[in-house]
């Protein structure tokens, strides 16, 4: 038998003692109290499963008072009222005050035992339910901890995957090292500044914690599609690849040798005597002209804007020829070489620029393969639009302002800024911060970048977030 303590509260010593002894004989640990005050003191020190109390006790609290106080102090205790002056009203009042049962004196021990049995059955059921509920809560807490730990592990795993993806991007083009992380830092900083801006076009825009995280991932992975671009295109510093330029210069030298050989052949036909140093004299004369042509090729090979003078002088490059090792006459510069050197700006041909620009669509296709959860669902779309421009002159879809996500507008500013101020690259030199900001403002005026976002970028000095880092990379380069 489970032991449940019982308290008998009655001002009649003999009656109280009789009940205590009777219940103890039935196997219940039982104690007695003469007054309600004494009962309360005992209840404060010990939990009693059942309290039997007389209704009327002279000189102090009544049984009803005791019921009410016990109900507040220890709601788990069941109180059973005993009285010889029972009325319907007193019974109703007792039950309202928290009494579990009502026994009218005089009663038989069997009646007391029956009331006690009902109360204990109910008491046990409640305690078992409480224990079961506590067990369930403990298991729920345990499972919750396990789920949260698993969630943390998944987030760490995914964060590692993202950083590995960034590493893969930069491994393809080491000259852009740090670009993805800096763009993410700038873009998140700009989004947080938008949250602090109560006025203007972005005054009602508030990015929540999940959207900030979403924007960070989109920024970190915005260039991932570059892993699918050919390395020689991705890192192309000049219009001609080094081996192609070397081939042209070697052909120019061979052309000089051919001309000198022809001069010597004519001298031999005229039976002119051998003169020491004649070869070098004739070769030097031809090398002067070849050097001029070589310097023109090298000048055109730089990724700079071609002047009209240079463009006009390039015509002579098309007529240069030499003897191929197969014996036929061939051009020193092939049509593809001429076309590359005629690129008006930069180092990429239209086909190569199209290939570079395709990285945005490749990024989108890659990101769409990832089952982003609800709060991160827009990562692919945000990254997809970071090269779009408000007037539709961006790529790859040429969408206009209304169709561009606001997060992408923020990222566009940060992406352009970092590309300008980043450490020297093979195809560009680092631009100062003031000049970079001037270029950004010009693009705003041209309808390319968002003016409201640019105003926040300047006012909050977002550019300071990575300026020190960019300077350090310039110094190391």
C-alpha cells in the first residue's frame, strides 16, 4: 500500500484520537490537530494527502476557514468536512470552499473509510496524471533539446557549406579573394541601416532577422556561377592570352629573319664578299620596324579604351605575313587576333563577356537546387537580380526597377563599390574610395542604381565597413 499522510482536525481529543488510531490500524500514517491554526502549521511543514476537519471549532478559525486557506496553500490536498450540525447551505458552502466530501456526525468507521477511499482514488489519479504530464514534459524538453542541437548542427554544417562554396569561387579567381565576404558584410550593413531609417522610400521597409540572414547567404553566394566559367576567360587580364601574344611576337621575329635572309641571298647572287657584322646591321634595320609593330600590338592588347589614332593604325596589322613552317604564306596576326585587339574597352570579346555574364544565371540554377526553408526561400531570386539595373540595362533578364527585389538593389550598390575599391586585379587597378563613390553616384544619375539606397549607403557610411580591409589588401598586393 502506498503511504499517504492523513491529518485529523477536531477539538474533541477523544474523537480525534479514536480516528487517528482507527486509520493507523488500516495502514495509513495519520496525525491529529486540535485547532485550525495548529493544522495550518503542520500543513506548512508536511504535505497531507487528505485532511479531515470538523466544521465548528470554538475559539479561532472554523473548518470552512481552514478549507479556504489549505486550498490556496496546497491545492493538491483533499479536505473532507465532518460536522454534527450539517445543513444543505453549509454543505454547499463547504464544497465551494474546496471540500472534496462531506460527512455528518455521528458516522460509522465504514463511512469514513469509504469517503477516504474515494478521496485517495481521486488523489492518486491526479498525482499519476501529474507524474505522467511531468514525464511527457520532460520528454518533450529532451526532444526539443535534441531538435535544437540538431538544428544548430545543421546550421553549422550549412554555414560550412556556404564558406566552402565561397572558397570554390575564389579558388577559380584568386584575384577576387575576399569579394564575396566583403559584399555580404556591406549588404547586411546597408540592410540594417535601412531598418534604422524612418524616412524616405525605404522608411516603411524593415528586414527581420530571417530576411537579414537570407540576404547574407544571397550575398555570399552571388558569384557562385563563376565556377562554371572557363578560367582563361574569368581571369583574362589582356585581350590576347599570353601564348597568343608570344606567338605573334615570335612571328614578327621570324619575319625579320626572312627579310634578312632575302637580303643575304641577293648579296650572294651579286657575289658580294662576306662582311663581318653585316647580318646584325641588316637585322637591326628590320627590327626597328618590327619593334614599332610589336609596341602597337602590346598597346592595343591593354584593356583600355582605344583612341581613334590607335584604331586607325591597326589596319597595317592585317597585311603582315610570314612563311609558315609548311611552306605557305600565312598572316602574322590571325583574324581572331585582330578581332581581339580591336575590342574597344576591357579585355573581353562579346562572346567572352556573354560567358562571364552567364555566371548570374548559373548561380540562380545552382541555388535553386538547394531546398531553402521558408525564411530563406528568396535567396536564389535575390542573387539572380544583383546585376540587373533600374532602367533595364542590366543582365541577365534586363528587368526594370519594379521587378528587382529591394534586397538585390542594395546588393548591387555594394557589389559595384567593392569591385571598384578592391585590390589591384590583372584587368584593373584599385580605385580610391572618393572616386568609387563618385562613380556610384554617376550610375545613380544614369538610372542604373537605386538613389534612395545610395543615400543611405552614404549617410550611414556603409563603405567604411570594408575600407580598412580593402586598403590592407591593396598594400599586400
